[in-house]
C-alpha cells in the first residue's frame, strides 16, 4: 500500500467535559475504539460495549488504567439482541445516572457478489448494521424523551458505500444507506425533545481488524481513490464524531457528514 505520512495526533480540548456517552462496538482498534479514547480525552465518561466480552474487558481495563476507573465502564452487548440492548442502556443509567451521547458504531461487513449471496449473508449484515443501529437509537430516544431537560446527541457510523457503488458490497451498502435514511428520519422526530441525530460517512479507515478481513489488493485499490494517497486514521473519523457530539455542532441534525478524501 502507498506509504504516505499521516497528520500529527490532535490533543483533547475538553469539548465533552462532564458528558456521558455510550459507544457500541468499541473494543477493537477501529473507529469505535478510537472514538471511546477521543471522548475520554475530551473529558467524557464512557460506557463501551461490544459483542466480544473478553476483548471488551481487556480494552476497558487499558482505558481505565489511562483515564481512571471512574470514567470507563463496559457492558457486553450484541446489538441484534433486544434484551442486551435494553440492558446496555439500563447500565448507562445505573453507572452514570444519565446519558448524553450515543455513538452507534456496530456494523458488519463482508464481500460477496449479489448473484452468489445467501439469504443468511444478507440478513446478518443488515441485522447488525442497520437493525442494530435502529434498536440502539430507539433505546436512546426513549431515554432522552423521558429526560427532555437534558437534550441528547446520537451519532451514527455510516459509510460512503451508502452513496457509491462497490462490487461485492450490496448488503453492506444497503445497510449503510439505511443508516443514513434512519438518521434523517430520527432527527426530524427527535428534534421536538431537543435531541440531535447525525452520522459520519467514512471512506476508508484502515486498522488491524480490517487489514485481516480485507485483501491487500482490495485495500490498495481503495487507497488509490483517496486524494491524500492514504487511508484515514480511525482517530481522524473519531474527531468528526467528537465534533458532532459536542456543542460546536448545536444547529446540525439529520446530516450525514462525509469523512473522505476520495476524488470527486
């Protein structure tokens, strides 16, 4: 892959001080993990969740060692299971006493031409990526509705594949396009009780898990489409999520913000 030096890491500025956030699928090295770290650096208290309990426990312990145990909590959650989703938001209320921000990061990819795709492949990707975002959004909105004096923010992780065609990604692209539409509709409904709902739409953020799941040839093909000649760092996407979660974006709702250097 193209060896292009990335930017220097941006330090925190207290943009989320005193706020409480839930970040799903946050136990890895990708956007979710980077978002949890950035939120902590910006002063938030964070409840991270993941469908992999061991990995979640290890990641939470690392973050707690850096930022203090009183600011980092972890609850396993498979977003395809409604009971686990309810338990996640109950845990947010129990541990922090409130919820200010939800980041819906859980998603599932895969590569298969549509002509060969099974019903199970299609349904599994949509259930995690779209239905999981729906379940968590619904749970968060119910919490926010019951506490209208607090307001609230939801940030969803979409993808440029929701806009742009890519062979082998029909299920993932359909799910992410659905996340974009869900974002817009939820934003209109939630505005009446002071809640903002936006999404990020990354093009390519390479991390170890993605590097294991995708071939070097595919990653190289995707990288050359980027104007900067490199993929995004996960924390660069997380920076935009921080912005959307912060009061700097107070007049934005129903927006899908592209985090991309792809050629026009």
